[in-house]
């Protein structure tokens, strides 16, 4: 389980997107789909595949923020997807450096959240928001991740 000691109160995610409900909806649907994908790959939690497919094929594509920034988001999807795929292989390598890099790569998907926060707040305000939002977006500490995955034979 991730160490969440640094943030105990649930953040107001709507503020991350300057009050834009469509942006928050898109972010939350992306997070849901990404967690479902991770659970399917790891086979460690049940996944409602129908909900995942509905998000991917119905709700995300019809979101006005997605439609407006589709090109940029698709580029971030691609880099996030490739990073996640590489991370899954690197987790099993037994190489400590690869394991540390895997933690970074599996979270490259955070760039979608950073992008959305930035387009709704501007770079300076986004940087301030990200100081706290990043801990919610990536609750898992590197040390905890490395400890969990250090024995590649268990996965």
C-alpha cells in the first residue's frame, strides 16, 4: 500500500482545472481507465470491463475538453502507454536501476494531468497547483515501490 502520510485530506480536484467540470470529468475518466488497465495487467483486482470500455469508447471521446485538445492528449497517451508497457517489463528485470526507472515510466501518464492543469491555469499557477496535486496523482513512494517489486520472482 502506498505511503500517503504527506497528504491526508482529499484535494478539491475541481480547483486543479480552474473550476472546469469537463476537464475534471476527463481527468477522472482517464484515471479510472488507467487504473483498470493496470489492474487487468497485474491481475490483482477485479475490473468492470464494461465500465472501462464505456469510458474509453463513449465518455472520453465525447468530452468537450478531449475534443478540443485531442491531438495533444493522443501524443501524451502514446508516451504514457509506451512508458507503462516498458515499466512492466523493467519491473521483472531484477535490475535495481531499471526498477527505479520503471517507477518513473509507469507514471509518465501524469503528464496528461499536468497538461490539463496547465491549459486551464497557465504555467505559473499550474506549477503551484502541481506541488500538491502531484502527491495525489502519484501517491506511491519510490522506496515503497522498489521494496514491493525488488523480488522479480513474485510477479
